[in-house]
C-alpha cells in the first residue's frame, strides 16, 4: 500500500445577499457564515519534479490567510 500525501485548507468567511422579486426572507439583505475546505491529494510524489510541485502547493496553501 502506498502513502497518501495531502494538504487541506479550511476557509471561514461571511457573505451577504438578497433575492429580487422574491417574497421570502431572502428578499431583504442578510448574511450567512460559511466554511469551505479544499484538499489536494496525491498518492505518489514520483520523481524530484513531483516532490517539488507538492512542496510548492504546501507552501502556497500554508502561506495564504
């Protein structure tokens, strides 16, 4: 069985909206809180180029806030 390599980024954010020509609660401006999780997985890193790419992905994901 081969190893699985993965990086996950969890993003929490708030957004607002309203729906025009709608008779429910969404007719008025209001907000929501949301969470998104993005995961990148690779079962094999392969050669040095594959390892470099995965290291770059990890660096980018961990540096973003």
